[in-house]
C-alpha cells in the first residue's frame, strides 16, 4: 500500500484496518484483464462487506455475491442493482430469502431441495417468479495444490448425480425459474495452471448437466479460486494464459444450445479485497522470556484471527512492515503477540525485524479480506479494530 508513513499511523492511535480505494480498483482491473471481455465478475462480500469498499466495487461495475441478509442489505445500500446481485450459502434464513425474492435479485443460488421448496412457497405467496441458479457439487474438481478430487461429500450445493432429481422437483415449482448454474469448488489457488484446470473441470460438469435442461440459461458462474501470496516465499498468481484458456472453454460451451445466450461469470473475494487492506497495530511493550524476545502489540487475535494462524495447516508468518518513530535498522528476531491472555494470540513467530520500541507500528499485508469479517471482535471485550481508508489520512 502506497503513502503509508509513521506520521499517518500515529494519527490512528489504535489498531486499524487500512483499506485503499486505489488498490481495490487496481485489483478489479487486474482480474478483468485476465478474463475474456464478455465475462462478468461477482465480488464475494464475505471477504469484506465494508460499505464504502462495496460502493467502490459497485462503481467498478462488478456484481455482488452475498451470503447473508446483512450482506444483501449492504449491497442494496451500496447501490448494486438487483440484477447484479446473487445470493449463495447453504443456510439462508427465511428473512434473507424474503428480502432476496422481494428485491428480485439476479439469482438466488439454491443449495438444497428443501431450500428450493421454501423459495417456491414464499414466491407463490408474494406472487413473484423468482430467478434461481442451482449450485452443483461437481463429481470432479481440483484442490488448490492441483490434486484431482473425485466425488467429495459437501455441505455446499447439490451433488451432481442428484441434480436430475432436483430438476424434476423444480418442474413442479410454479414460482421459480432456473436461470443459471453455479459451481464454486476451490479457494486460494496460486497457480495459473491449476486455476485453468479448475475452470475446465467446472465447465465439464456444467456441460454434463445441460443435457437435462430444456430451457436456455441466462448465467453460468464458474466460481473462482484466485489466490493471493500471504507468506514470505509465496509469489503472486500469474494468469498469463487464463484469458485464452477461458476463451476456448467458452467457445466449446456455446455449442450447447442452452448455453448459447448465457453470460459467464467468475467470483472472487480475497483477490479483489485482500491486497487492498493492511492491518496496523502499535507496539505496546517489548520483553524477554528464556532468551526469546517478545513484542506485545495493541491488537491481535480478536481483530485478526487469520494472521494468528487460524485456517492455516502449517503456521506461517504474514508479510509485514514496520514503521518507526526513530529508524533503528538493527535486526532482531522477535515473536509478535497480541494483548490477550490467550496463547493463540500470536501474530508472528521468530521473525527478523528492525528493533521495535513502544509507539512503533507493525503492518500486516493482504488483510483486506477475511480480516475484520473473519475475526471474533468481541473476544475479551477489546475495542474492535477501526476500519479506515488510506485516502482519508
Ligand atoms: C461460494 C463461494 N464463493 C466465493 C468465495 C470467495 O472465495 P475467495 O475469497 O477465495 O475468492 C467463497 C469462499 O469460501 C465461497 O464459498
């Protein structure tokens, strides 16, 4: 993130998520340039549903992929048009469904037969024909490391081999229209090649399902998986051949009559919002224990579970930067911990950093996604992290 300085951080006083409109826009541009022009992008609000961030993304022309009634409300407040909103998630509440149906969003992505029946019931009551997509759990997919996965059980979507039964029940639903198919099978892929395999397998599943359809589809969401480099040694996702691979995949797909007029989409949360945010925490104290140097920061686990290793299989340190009142470049190996009495409140282990003193700041990169939205802000009743934009400092 550009334009960060000790002086600006000092004005924050307390731990803060700092977002950048400029980086957000640049991430959307980078994603768009890696895709065929005809493809659309949905931004997954679960990564970060801050309203101002949502407004920026709305102005960039992406759609909203929401997963709760409150995310849907934020999307509507941020002026996303109904026809640019889709709603995923296996456990949508009745309140959420009612708002989605009433708002006539582009597609409610249905994840079970029981959900389909409830949508039909509410839609009949409201005298609305609701557009839905079916989320499919495909028979074949690929893991983030490229391992082929066959017939994985999942709480998400309807198994591919149960889809014909779903379509049969759908025919009896008078107030629901199937407008799309949706597959999302993987996150955090850092290899362009694996991403391409993921999309090819997804399209193969879509094509297998099309033989059961008699009506043309309006939209097909091929999911995503666009990863970002969180740790030292990881490099950015290279998508140099993705566009041509997708052009080929779409050309093949268009041969299927029900897909001829469909618009194709990808969805992404972390790739768009992750690099557009940092988590900044001030140094409170430094101390030593059994020869190990600890730096106690003003914030940690309650603000940022991911930095503390939740969700990681092997604990690794996020990329960090330090901002000091008085530059001291002599390196020391430190463990960065948060303010709570909880051992998991550890933000980095044995990290070589410039010598820190009270009042300095540590910045953790790639925290614009699954930072504030993924953390137990009420833990120990600490004050929640602030959320600010660098453009305002
Ligand atoms: C259905 C669905 N869509 C989109 C996403 C966003 O994934 P990411 O933030 O990795 O792009 C997820 C993440 O779990 C998801 O489950």
